[in-house]
């Protein structure tokens, strides 16, 4: 299926008009990025962080989209969006019936004051052992700087009650570790990792399904490109270099880079506790609004062609086939979890009940239920 660059949809401008009325505006002239969220206050962490009401994890399928007439499909999309009660940088900017992003930009760090190029090159050369291969395509890797054991090979994230210990890799990155200790209180810090992404993706997933309580996950982009995007529920957005984001990990979310050049490197800090804000020191004022990407609606022909590709599924090819399903929500307006609905429906077109069961098991593993250490056997 040909992919189109993100652009303004030609229909249904009510959400745009409502957002404009609430003070939201377009991105820079000629930019595909629309509806920037007003920058949160930089007064302190308590003022710029709001609690998010707890919602059921995961997402149940929306049914067979392609069987609906276009006007009904647009209506169902609107209803689905309104059902997600999201919060943005501030509740005073919320528009009734218009969902906002749960993930929040908390701050911007003076990243240019750190000379990190040589250390980022060390990360580029560092080996990755494939702990999360079930959830990734292309070149995605995780590199541990600090954890509870101090072992480079200890990649499997889990909460711990011990002290934070530097790994061998972390000891080679004094500049990055200095950035962490200078700007963040490390008393609750449990893991420090760098995620590398180039010409690949981590599929829509829900984190912390294995554990009783979620923690707080921050990401700080150390190196990136315009081709690297994140998604959450209905939204696709871009994390700029130096921005500190609190990632809302307990709803379906994803990341993708179509760049074949230098890898995006993002510092991931996991803190114990989900409710208490993380204090951030030494940040600088944000000079640009949060960048939200608007995508056009998928056409019925595009969806039908995608789903009908399931006729060619085999046990050997169906895993690799999912990459195309997951990629579509970065290019067309859709909920991140809808990729699994399309995938299950495509598996039904194969006529093989075993493939349908495998597609359903993959959806459950990614966004509904799994236990620590569980692997998915394709």
C-alpha cells in the first residue's frame, strides 16, 4: 500500500474549529504538524503534572470497520474518540468532546550544554540481546545504564527495592549519567536505559501489565530526526531533542522511525510510584509548542486491501506481516490498538483458525494480559 505523508484531512473540520476556539493553533507554515498543545507551566513539577483518572488497560476491538458505510465509520470514529477521556498539559485547555494527549511534556533540558556525541557513539556500538524482539520490528534496541543488579545483561524490566547500580555501559557514559543526576532526584529511580530506533518500530503495547502497580516513565530524547514519531491511543506526536516527557504507558502506545540514517536515541528513566510527581531541576523554557501530527482518514479501499492481505498469511509470514498493520496508524487517523482489530480480521480471511488464534493471542500479549517472563511462540 502506498504511504502518504501526514497532511490535513479534507473533511470534518469540527475538531479543528473547536481546538482553535480553545486557543490551539496550527504548526509552522507549511508544516504537517497541527494542534500544538500549549506548553505546561515551568513553575514546578507539582503544578505542571496532573493526575490522570485510571482507565481499563488495553482496548477491545472496534469490529469490522470496512463493512460500514463511510458516513457511519466516521461517526463511530468520533464516538470512539470521545470515549477516551484524555488530559493534556492543562485541564483548562480541554475541549468537551475533543480528546487530548495523556502523555505530558514536563520540561525542556539544556541538552546543548552537554557534549554527548562521543558517548552516543558508544551506545551506537553497544550490543543488544533481543529482550523485546516480540514487540519490535527493524532496528530497535534497549541499552541499560543502571538497574538493580548492575549487570549489563539484565535487560528484563521489573520493579526492585534495592539501590540503583551502574552497569558497565553506564560507567562509560559519565556525561549522560551527569545529566540524570543534575536534573532529576534519583531516590526513586530504578532503571536508566537508552532506547535506540532506526528504520523500525515498537508495536502498540501496554506497559506494566506484568506488575500490580505501574511506575512513572520519563523519556528524554538525546538524538532524533523528524521521521521519528510516538503514538498514544488516537494521537501521533514528535518528541524533540531535550524534551522531558512523562509517557502514559498504561494505554496502547507505540514508536516508529522511518529514517535509515542515524538512530534516534532516547533516555528512558523509570521511577517507583505513579502518583507522586518527579522533581526536575535546571530546565529551560519551552520555545516551541508540543508537536501533534494530524493524519488523514484511511479510505475504505486502503483498509480493505490491508485486511484482504490476510488471505496470504502463513504461520511463517504472519508475524512479519503485522509490521504493515502497525505502521498504518502512523500514516492514517486510527487508534493505536486498531492495528490488532485489522490483524485479527485479516487472519480470518486466511480461513485458518490457528492463525486467527495466533493473531488474537498476539493482541492479548501486547495490550491486554501477560505475565513477567512470558514469551510469545510464533
